[in-house]
C-alpha cells in the first residue's frame, strides 16, 4: 500500500484502487499525478479511482484526469472513476468526461470489475 496525504494506493493481483482524499488542485496535483502514473506503470487490468472522500476538483485536475485516461488507453488499462459526490459528478457530467472515462457507482464498479468487495474507507 502506498500512502500520500491526498491519495492512497492499494495494489491487488489484477487491479489497483486509488483513493483520492480532500481537495485536488494546482497545489497538490503534481504529487497526485505522480502516484497515479506510477500505479498505471504497473499495468494493472483495472485502475479504479475511488472519489468518496474527494471534496473538490478544479479544471487542472480534470485536465490531468484526461491525460491519465489517455495513458491508460495506451497501456490497455481500464480506468474507472467511481463513488463521486453529487457535486463533483455534476461537474464531470457537464464537461462530458463520462464520454472518455468510465464513471460509475461503487456498487456497479464492484459488480462489474472486481471479484471481491473493496474495503469501505
């Protein structure tokens, strides 16, 4: 398990779960981006990004998520963002990020992509 203040990574056999915490903005995006890209470099089948405790994102964060989704596509990794708050989901839907990245609920993510339930943090 890798822990940073803003992101926690849990690695499993075929997938990686990243837990985003708090506010992701220009102040910490480089650290978060480094951790997420390291996770992608391990080439899991699935990289799930759990946003349950993510309280705010800005346009820079969205831009980095788009870059991350391109890298995931290039590495043949399924990128799934799940467990969004209604406020963040509204932003994501407004900019149509859901056309480029799979965005879903925790339950659907577990049912469709995982063989076991993820821990509730």
